[in-house]
């Protein structure tokens, strides 16, 4: 083999080897930059997103907590919310989460909430304690009118507030806007009440108490059947 041909082969070999080493080095760097391990991290908020940027979950302190959204839009302004974790679906609707707070002045709460599609919560595991020390905790269920979605409620609320109604007045008007049929109604609570009764409390589709099976704060088992107005019509008490 002549000298020129030998030198050419050596150059090709050297160039190929260098290219392979550079490729491996860059691949290793990119892999390390994408996958990092932390023993500890301190942040105020973490946003979990899909590759296209859609928000899926927010873990945040109180000051940076997400206000909630439907169809990718914030509906009720920059409302303050407790610290915790909030979930979002593919249509960028809030669909529930875990929120908690507590202090001597305002009381305490811990809530795991599950939202119905396009509306508000239909199931919660929750602990509530007021500043007097009275507590209520258990699992709460609701019915929601699927035609009255959160965007619909937000639009009605903005209209009512612009006409001079307070937030609370607007809420009450919207609640009673379907000719007596509620847009939301409590249907069942399983747990312990502020009155220290522990049991199952079932409401009708209007949200009125109709059946209570519980043990009261005097350790007495009770079964109460109520009419459509919430009056007790039959009371079975252990002798």
C-alpha cells in the first residue's frame, strides 16, 4: 500500500472515531440534561404538563395556587385558594384535587374533591373544623345539574354582579333559577356531624334530609324518617 493511500485511510478512521466519540458525548449530555435526580427540592409551585403544554396538575403553596379553569379559561378571577394539588383534564377543565389549610383563627380543613364533568364537586372526603373547635368529617355526595355547567354559572354570575347583586345574592339566584329544581343538591353524608352524631344521612333530590341512621353524642342509636319538608315522621330509638 502506498503512503498516500495509507494516510487517507488513517484520516478516515480518525474522523470516524472522532465523530463517534462526539456523538456519544453529546448523547450522554442530553440524557443527563433530561433526566436529573434530586435528593431534595424546594419550590413554591410545580406545573405538570403534557408535551403540547396542556396543564395536567398543579402542586402549589397558597400564594401561587391556581384559581381553577374550564375550557382553558379562568372563570372566577384570581380567587385565593388553599395550598394543595389540583388536577385538569384534556379539555383543560379543573376536575378535582386536594386542598388543606388550618389555623386557630379560621379553623381547619382538608378536602379531597372529585368533580363531575364540566361542573363542580360531586364527591368529597373532607375534614372541617371551625374556630370554636367543632368538627365535621366524612364523605359527602352531591347531585349536579349537567346542563348548568361551570362556564354557564360564571356567565350568569358576571351578569348578576354587573346588575348590582352581591356574590352571595348571585349564588342564591342561580341556585333557584330552575323553577324549584336545584342545580346542586346534597344527597348523602357518611361521617360525624358538628352535633357529634356519627352515621349515614341521606337527602332527596331537592337536598332535604329524608333518612338518618346514626349514633348520637349520648351513645344512643337512632333511625329517623323525615317528610318532604324535613320533619321527622318516624323515629326509632333504642330502648
